[in-house]
C-alpha cells in the first residue's frame, strides 16, 4: 500500500507518463499514414492500419479489464513499454504496407496493457472528483497536442525511420523509471472474484450505456481523421506543418474541454459533444480553406473532450474492487469506436471525401440517439 506522504508523488508520475506516452504516440499520428502512403498503401489499407490495432485493443481491454484488479497493474505497464519499443523499432525496417499492418496488431495489444491499468491506478489515488477527471484528461491530451505539433516538423524533415527509432528509445527509458516509481495498492482477491462475473459486466453495460456510446463516438470521429487525413492532406498539397497545426488545434480543443469539465458545470454534455463533432467534421469534405478546417478541427476536439470526460467519470467513481473492470470496458468502447477507419478507407477508394461525411453523419445520428435514451436514464 502507498504511504500517505507518497500519494502526491505517485499521482504526479502517473500524470507524467500519461503526458509523455501521449506525446510519443502523437508524433506518430500523422507520420505513420504518410509513411505508409509513400510505401504504396491505398486508402483502404490506410484505414486498415488505423483499425487493426483498434480491433485488437478493444478485444483485449474487454477481456483483461477485470484481470488487473486481481493481479496488479504495474507489470502490464512495464510489459507495454517493452512491447511498444520493440514494435516502433521494427517499423523502421518495414518496406511494405502489409508489414505495418502486421506490426499494428502487436501495437494494439501493447496499448491494452497500458491505459486501463494507468486509469485504475489514478482512480485509486483520487476521490473521483471532476477535477481528477480533468487533470488526467489534460495530462494525456496536452501530451498528444505536443506530439502532433512536433510531428509537423518531422514530416518536413522527411526522416520517419529515425522518428520510429527515437520513439522506441523513449519508451525503453520509461521502462526503467516506472519500475522504480510506480506503486500500487492491493485489493482483496476474494472480493474481486465475487464481483467480476458476466452478470456484473452486463449490468455495467446497461446502467451506463450512454457513457460507453459517448466514448465510442469520441473515438469514431477522431480515428477516421487520424488514420486518413494526413494522406488526404498530402493529396490536397497541404504542407506537413499545416497538417501538424490541424491536429494540434483539434487536440488543443480537446484539452480545453478537459480543463472546462473540472471547473465549469456543463449540462447535457453528451448532446453538446455529439453536435460539435458532427458540425466540425463536415468542412473537411467540402472545402480546403485552412481557416475553416482549423475551426472545424477545434470543434471536433472540444466535442470529443466533453464526450470523453463524461464517460471517464464513470470509471473514476467506480468501487475500488472493480475499477479495472470499468477501465477495461471504457477503453474497449474506445477500441470499438476506433474500428471506423477500415470502413471509411473503403469508402475513400471511390469518394475521397466520403469518410468525413460519414463521421459527421454518424455523430448526428448519435446525437439523436442520446435524445431518445436520455429519458430512461435514472442516475
């Protein structure tokens, strides 16, 4: 059990690794699709590259969520660092898009070992307040903002293989610091076994369906853009710096939403989030005006941040013995939403701007669904 005097240090380190890993992965958000496109990937393959890790991630977060309540959370985090470092190093040796798809399956599994345990550890050290949700969201989203901003420069340098190797080295460095600095409490094993059964999972799904749908939409709208927009921007002759700025604006909007959640009372958060994502996605399909695209990206980011915050609050306020299970369902829902690029990529083979019409229409449909299911929600 963590000593009281180490509480602040422990939570700060968890926020720190959330920031750093998001920054590291954020650098690769635009770099990977452009790299794969230059290796000959079609729009469908780009969608596949975006969806394969999400499918693996969703599967394993659902399967393993309750396991960390019994076996601990430090070991999977350390395992993640080693796996992720290995995969990123291997990316630098790929010569075919198919090889990237294969490595993405391992990357998807590795991320399933990271976020649910980190979220459960953060929940152990907080009282489940809106401010805790806000601080966690700000930590990883601001890291992602920094990463995608730096990616614009890496695209201009046109040295993706060196980027993969640097990311690999960074992940290995965090392995050493996390072995020393990550601490965790123990949860009674008998209590966990009594509660993490199929009936419990079904009840959690039913009681919080709006939250899980919200976070799936959060992933749905962004994953299409992350997987396909970098290559789309290159086809449209946008510079690497402009692509990086587009993603930075999106993530800045998301980070601002996280900050707002911890300090401002926002009613009907899922409805507002879905509406903003729908409105923000459509400009990509109909214009190349950069100011309009940036305004749309901010709208997407802010809406996504609201959806994520409302859903993550369910995880952080869950009972101690089933927080890992909640975190697994939460992250698994994100994984399901992240499957959208493969469908969007197939559509883009015929109509290049169709994926962005799809994301706008999907968010609008979810907005209507939230209106329908809201009256039955008792919480």
